[in-house]
């Protein structure tokens, strides 16, 4: 195996596991866990800042990321409107997310990353008709649009869940 294909080959199963866990969490009642949700918001916001900083030199990349973040925030707010809060039989606070929005965002990200890998793998093994010379995986405004969509969605959704949960506990 070529050395430049070693890292994608090692991280592909980890990425698949992470996506599977994320999509699985979109179905059914979920417990509200304030600590992990707050940590996710902070980590994802830092990641969005780092991606923006990395694309600072190329305005089309920043435009793609910004467009994705705006679209993701809009989807996150829509997802919050479609989320139901309830108290479980054992007294735990639960929320029921809309399964289709989160699963669609995850599928878009996986599909876009798979397409970029299919475009770049022929280049790694030699010349290919679809390979763009010198194009790294994230060096595409469309890829950063999809990444921004995912980041914006999960940041706004989890932050909104924390706010709505506080209101739910104060009202209940």
C-alpha cells in the first residue's frame, strides 16, 4: 500500500463508526446530558474557528464555510422547532429529535467526503481523469459548505437544546 493512502485507510473505519453513532443518535428518545452537550458546542465552535482560520488565505473557501454555517444554523433552528421534550418514567429529562434533519446532514457530509476521496485517490496512484492536480481533501468550497452545514447545525442545535432544556425544567 502506498504510504500516502495509509492514513485514509486507517481513519476510514473510525469515521464510519463516528457517523454510525451520530446517525443512530438521531432516532428515538435521548437523555439530556448538559455536560457533554456543552462540551460538543465548545469543541465544534473551536473546530469551526480552526477551519475558518485554515481557509483564511482563500476567500472562496471562507465563503463556502460561511454559507454552510448560515444554512446549518437555519437547519438547527428548524430541528429545534421539531424537537419534543418530555420527562421519562424514572424522572429523567428526554428529548425526541427530528431524525431526518440530522441524518440528512450526516449523509451529505459522508457523501461529499466520499466523492472527494474518489476524485483524489486516482491522483495518489498516478494520473486519473477525475484527479485535480494538487487538490487536498478540504480545498473545495463545496466541501467546506457541507462541513459548515454540519458544524452550524450541531452547534445551533445543541446550544438550542441547552436553552430549551433550561426553560423546560423551569416551567415543569
